[in-house]
């Protein structure tokens, strides 16, 4: 909880997916003025960005920035490299949909904006339960990022503590969905599919679609996703 | 030193200034194939980018990428925000030329590229002696970054150790210049000035110019800088 004098601004990483929409609702419920940050990073699933705009508007953020960054130039992921196919079956180990250092890059931009806003709070929707085997979704990674961030910035030098909040980290997908619905989120406006159409229709077959569909089933809630 | 089987590729952050040119020469002298990474980040001193191309070519890098990132959209620094003047006198504490979270953002892109290249080595020219009071130039920051990076990536999961090399961190500017000259660097092609002209001529008055000029004087070497 915020102490007296704590800056009321939080930077929230917003992808347009189910998880980050829930995180934004959590940050707002904590009383923060939310500054949502999305990325146009060469991802295949462009419908995400439209979804992020709809979510930001529906949840009344103070400001929404979409930063353009060229992660595709480094290649190495099915999400940004057209030469690598998005798989329809779960893989062993780290999957090809992993984008190298993605959360590290995203958090670094969030850190830059937080520093300018004098915000001490960054929210990110990583999840260590129903996740896809990405190294940068683990609690030990987030803890190390927070330690680094406090040494990287004015905040660290001037003694303010910067926190990286991960309200979903220990929740199952079904628990995330129930949490978001308590906050009134309409998940129909979110897009999780790695291969969504430009209109935001989901393939229903990729890892992300299957995790999401199972989440609604486990939560006992009708799935509002529009499938192809 | 590299162990047998160690990947020979290193990612080197290259600004076009004196320090990073020296770092590139160090990485090359260690036997690495160098992948130089520069940023077009809305900096005022655009001559830097031309200098980075000349340095990359002169030191025979394997590949040179210039990533465009919009740090200016967050404001907060004299180097990217035209509303903040570049000062001509040294300031107390963290100066206005500090770009929020800049090294964290730069290292994160280097980490993404290193991961794709399966490189275990990133080089950055931070310096904790003749530096300008930036929090992200301190050894404790670099150590925390390295710890985080090893948790963020496949390398960490698969047991390869990723190192962030800072060969200049404990050197004075004069020592850096002597080191670079032993490696044959022509510092005339580097640009350090925060307000350089498009042709790379230096103002001679900003913090960066004064540190650089004093370095050449202390090293007992003629200053090859072209001033306005």
C-alpha cells in the first residue's frame, strides 16, 4: 500500500491481452493514476495494439503511449520473424514464440517513463503458473530487475524505492479471469492470440489461445473470445 | 578470458564517442567478432551516429546495427528534450544531461541481440571515475544488471553465463586515451560533444567536451578534436 507522500502515478505495461488488462484494473483499484505503455515491436499479432487502445480507454488511463521499437531486427522469435512458424503444439523447454529479452526491454522503457513521471510503481502482467516457459516471467527475474532498477535511476540515488508489481504472478489463468471480472473487465475487448486476424479474431490453436480458453473453462465463465 | 567452446561473438555498445570506440578496440583485442550496436534515440548530437559508422568501419566490426528508439517521447533530459538547455557549467548531483534509464534501455537491446547471436559477452563503455554523476555508470549497477540478465534469458536457463564487460570502469579519461592509442585508435573520428554540429565539430564548453579535453591534456597527447 502507498505511504503518505507516495507518488500516485503508476506505469502499467499494457499489451492488449487478458493478463495486462487485469493488471491495469488492479493498479487502478490500488488508487493509482495509470500511465499505460504499449509497444509496436514488429509483432505479428497487430490486433493487440488496437486492443490495447480499447482497454486503455475503457479503464480510463491518464495517458497511453505506444512506443515503436524494432525488436524484429534481431530476429530469433516466431512472434517477430516471419521465417519461423507459430507452432500449434506445446513444445518442451523455451518455445520459439519467446521474444529475446522482451520483458527486459519493455520494463526498461517503463523505467524511463517512471523516472520522468517520478513514479515509484511499475506494473507488469507476468505469470509463473500458466505461463509458456519464458525465463523472463519468473519471480527471481522480477526481483533481480527491481534491484537493478533501484541502482539505475535517480530514485535509487535519491532514496525513493521503485517497485515492480506483479499481481498475477502466482495466479492460475482461471484466477486471473475471476479477479478481472470482479473489477468489471469485459474480456471481449482483449486479444491474446499469437496469430490473430487484423480484426482481433483468434486462431484458437496457438499456446496462448489454448491457455486462455482453458482459463475461461476452469473459471466457469463463458469465453467471450471471437474465433476465426 | 574465453574458455574453449566460448562463443566468439560479442555485442559492443557503440555511441561514436571516445569511450565506446576504446571499448570496441578492447573487445577486438580479446579476440571477439564484434557486433556493434548504436542507437538513434532522439539525441541532439546527431553527429554521434555518423561517428559510430566511421568507428565501426575503421575497427572492422562483423556487423553494425543502428536501432531507432524513441526515448525523447518520455522527455526529462537536455540531450533529448529541446525545452531543456545543455548547461555549460558542471552541476551538483545528477545533471540535466542524464537520459532517464538510458543505459538500462541500451543494455536491454544488447541483451536481445546477444541472445539471438548466442553471444555470452556484452561490452559497454561506462566509467565511474571521470563520469558525469549518472547513476547507471556505477559498478554496483552493472553487477545488478548482469545478475538480472542471467535470469532474463535462455542463457541463464540453459546455464551459459552472460558477462557485461566494462573495461573502462576504473580508468581516468587520460588512461582511457592511452589505452585506445595503444590499440591504434584515431580519436579524430570520435565525437563526444553534447552539442556537436552536424559535421561533428565540438562546442568545447559542455561537460563532455571539458572531460575529453582534460583527458588529452592529462595523457600528454595532442587533442585531435575539431572545435567550432
